[in-house]
C-alpha cells in the first residue's frame, strides 16, 4: 500500500477518521502500525469475528502486555504507571471469562435498558435542568465543557450513590482519569492523582455500605465483596471503571450529535418540532459518527488473516524481534462510512427507523455490552 501517516492519535486521523481508516480498509484491512506496534483491523466481518473470539482476541491488555506503554511515558513515571495499571487491570471490561463473568454478574441487573429507563429518566432530567440553569443567565453555553462533560459524571455519581455535595470534586477527578486516553508523556501523573484520591474517598463509603447497604450501585458492589464475588481492589477498580466508561463515550456522543445536527439544519428543525424523534436521532448519531472508534484487544493465540500472521507474542516467538501481537480493533462504524459511495447512500438521517448493525457494535458485542 502507499505510505501513510501512522499516527493513529494525530491530527489527520482525528480530523477525518473515516477517510483515514477507509483507506486502510480498502488497501490493507489488517494493517501493522509500526508507530504504535499494533495491528489495525478495519473490515466489518473481521471486526465481528475478532470480537466473537475472545479466546484469540483477549481483552486483558493490562494483564498480558509486558511491554512499555505506548505512546511512551516519562521514565520517572514507571512506578505511577504500574500503580495505575494495577487498578485498571481489575476492570471487568478488560477481563475475559471466567473473571469477566464473575465480576459482571454483580452489576448485571443494573445494565438493562428497562431498569435504566425506569430508574434514570428522572435523574437525567434533573441533572440536565440543573446544568442548563447554571448557564441560563449567561445566555450562551460551551456545549462540551458546560453540558456534555459534567452530565455523565453527575448521573453516574448519583447512580453510585456518592454524596450530593461531593459532585464537583468527583467531576474534577473524573476529568483527570480521562488523561488515560491522552498521548502526553506525563499522563500517568494526572491518572495517579485521580486514582489515589478517589480510592481514599470511596474506601470509607464502601465500608459503610458493607454494614448498611442502600439503594445504590456502590452497595451492589459492596454486597459483591461481602458474598466473596469481588475483592476490595475489584470493587474500587470497577467503581473507577463506571466513572470512566460512561464519561468520554457520552461526551463524544453529545458532541458528535450536536455537530451533525448543526451541519444538517433541516433535521435539527424537524427534531425541534417533534421531540419523539430523539431515540432515532441518537441511534443515527451512533451510526453516523461513532463515539468509540477502537476496541483494543491482545492476541492470546497465533492467528492468520489476510495472508498475514498475528503472533501470540515475542515470548513464544523469539524469531520475530518485533512484538506483533498488539491489536486494535477499529469499530464497524468505520466500515459503514467508508463503503464506496457511502456518503451518497447513507447520509445523516435521524428519521430512519430500526437499529443498523453498526449501531449494535457501538455499545459493545456479545458479553461485553453496556
Ligand atoms: C454513548 C455512550 C456509550 C457508548 C458508545 C459505549 C460504548 C461501549 C463499547 C463499544 C463497549 C465495549 C468495549 C470493548 O468491547 O472493548 C462498552 C463497554 C462498557 N460500557 Fe459503554 N458505552 C457508552 C456509555 C456507557 C455508560 C453511560 C456506562 C455506564 C457507566 C457504560 C459502561 C460500560 C461498561 C461497564 C462496559 C463493559 C461491559 C463488559 O465488559 O461487560 N457505557 N461501551
């Protein structure tokens, strides 16, 4: 294939990921990215196959990847990095069976649409009204900063049962946790600060829920510890997961949605006239401009695809000096938008009804759904 800019996190890929990944999909569907030492998989069937085979494409990247972090971090931050990955390795999102199922089972009943709709509609509306009231006098709003960023944290904090008066503190720390996805070499410092402060803050709340459980998600996790399903570190690690998992994803969804509607004022006007279209509009944004572009995996076994071999790892393959076993699975939305003639065939259209396969993948696959 023609030479390409390999910086997956660089301005070119960020500004127009669909053209960037579209080229990979057409020219090199299983692409070795030397900069991030990762395989990039972009075709729909391949992505679905990979996500369906966790025995080959493992989620346990924090546990199984012994190499230094990429993009590189400061040498002096190695201990911070190890501390951080210790907590992150407890996320059930980053575990395979049987640990994934054991941990997920504890909170599973709280992750179904009926439960969420019944319990959260009022909470979400209340938080939205409060955020809008904060900016009303100003007469203007910076959508991402004033609305999209605080909304998910405030809702998740309420879901967990964290005290109302601590919401601002949690909001600030959660922002630091998002540094996880950045490329600056000192990113581990912000994450370490957030983890240590949150762990110190959450630990006494867990202790309290062990003796006096309430109607909140922290009590569900504490009960998991009490009946032996979770260790204390797993309770703490997965509380952090919940704060992070719903955070950047929702920010991206709101930001991408507002942008799409601003670029399509006819649909914006329709939505204003008929608010019942909001569910279709949300699904359409998930399809049109994916909030999650990558689902990272690590090869747990050797696998051949498109005439290439993804090796299990340098550990069992000494003849391969370059570790060739990190894998980034790029989501199906890339597929949807980069099919030839896609723009013409499937322009933004929130009135379209019925979920498309690309939308299903956007909230995870198989057992790893949220
Ligand atoms: C627009 C919003 C969201 C999108 C697009 C989204 C997308 C995803 C995707 C693609 C996965 C699978 C990742 C993988 O397999 O590597 C996932 C998993 C997960 N998400 Fe979300 N998510 C969203 C909102 C949320 C919210 C609000 C929460 C709640 C706190 C949440 C919690 C989780 C959890 C706990 C998992 C792990 C599931 C498991 O491993 O069993 N997500 N999400």
